[in-house]
C-alpha cells in the first residue's frame, strides 16, 4: 500500500469514528489515551479537549469537521496538479525535440537525419536549447576539402553556447589533429571546450 493510499484510509477512518456523540460532550467521548489508537482524529482536528474537563475529548461540530477534511483533500489535489505541471515543464524540451507531430507511440529515442542542411538545422535547434554539455564525434570529411568559411556559422553557434556557460567535448580522428580548420576553431573558441583525437574513431 502506498503512502497516499494509507493516508486516504486514515482520513476515511477519521471521517467515520466508532462512537456516536452530539456536539456536546457525552459519556462515550474517548479519553486522550483511548484516542491514541487513532491519532489522525487529533491530528485532523476532529477531536478537541473539553474546556472544563481537559482529560476528556469531544468531537468538533460536523460542519467544521467536514470543512477541514475537504480542505485537506483539496490541498492534496492541488499538490498533485502542481506536481503534474512540474513534470510537464521538465519534459517540454524533450517533447519539442520530437517535433509537433510526435506521439507517445511513434516517437523514437533516436532520429536518423540525412542531408547537411537538415542535420545542421537539427544541431542548431538542439544547441539553442542546450544548457549544460555537448558531446560530439566530428566527421573526417568536414575538415578536408571545404573552404574555411563554411565553418564560420558553426564557430559562432558553438561560441554562443559556451558563452551561456555550457561546455563542449569533441572527438576527432587522429589524422585531423593538425588540420588548419581544426586548429583555427580551437584558437578562436573561448570557454570550457576540449578536443581529443583517436587513432580510430568509433564510427570508422
């Protein structure tokens, strides 16, 4: 049984005491020792000490008791709604990655993208929302052949991410460690950025 279910049963027990009594003290009103068996009666304010006989307890008026129980129930419902709102806010960035047509049934954890323009747009969208860290494995062909100016938008995008406090970690093939475009990139980028090379890249 969950804590919530246990609490609900406790409230039901509080709402159905095992004695009958008028709002005034009566012979069947429990003593504090007897009420210890059902502590929620005191915690919920359904019982109170008799003014002139503090060693006896009396039930509060039914209207007051109902109001207190309903208020506690409303607070629990409001708490669950706030929890749902926090969950929705937490998942919102992940839902945006899937696009407006994504659903719980057809939204895969990974997407296959083809074409330089489409890939570049996807990376730009993700990095615009990223706040912590970007991990990349850089392709060999991007630094062999294309003119250096094609890297300008990428350097500006990455520098904007670093300026927001993010960090970048990149892996290159070992043959690119002296490539002019790679050296120029890390001479210009400022912030928490590191690059390493591997003798063989993971996708080789």
